């Protein structure tokens, strides 16, 4: 058995995968879009319109392997032909922030440590525990 926290993370992924399988079996692009929206990694970096466009692009690109999505692919082609696509952003990384170099991170090491120490909610408990041991 997994610890509850790990199991929760795994259960989300399992549910998303099951929804994706159900979408594929049925050829249901609405279920496919829901699965994509519920995926924690996709949801972390894409808006709903971006996910819709991504699904359309993926269905069209892989159409020959997805006969069960025939109607959805035809509709996706029509939407993509309209030319109202969302442009790809010029950034890297899931947080949509500029990726720092190793040298930049090393330069901010002390600031990061102070910030982490300030956010450490268990620091006082550890100090009390150490004092209790020394008595």
C-alpha cells in the first residue's frame, strides 16, 4: 500500500488515464478534452481554450490512427481552418517563467535559504525537541 499522499497523486493520474481510455473506446472528443483538462500537468500550463486547440491539433495530426474520432476530426479541421489559433508562448518551463541558469540560482542561494527558513513551520518544534533532549 502506498502512503495516502502518494496514493492521492496516483489516483488522479489513474482517473485521468481511465477517462482517456473511455474517450478512445467511444471516440468521444468531449471526454478526451475532459481528460486533458483534468491532467495535472496539462492543467498547470494550459488554459481551457489552449487545451481545446491542442486536442484539435492532436486529433488532426494523428487522424489516420484514430478512426473512432472521424466526426470529431472533421469538426477539428473546420475549427483549425478558421485560423483563430492561439499562438504558442515564447517561454520554457511549467511555471511560465524564464528558466534560470545554474549560475543565477547559485547567486541567489542565500536568499533562497532565508526564504525557506522563514517558511519552515516545524523549526520551533525542532528547537523545543533539541532543548528537551539536552536537559
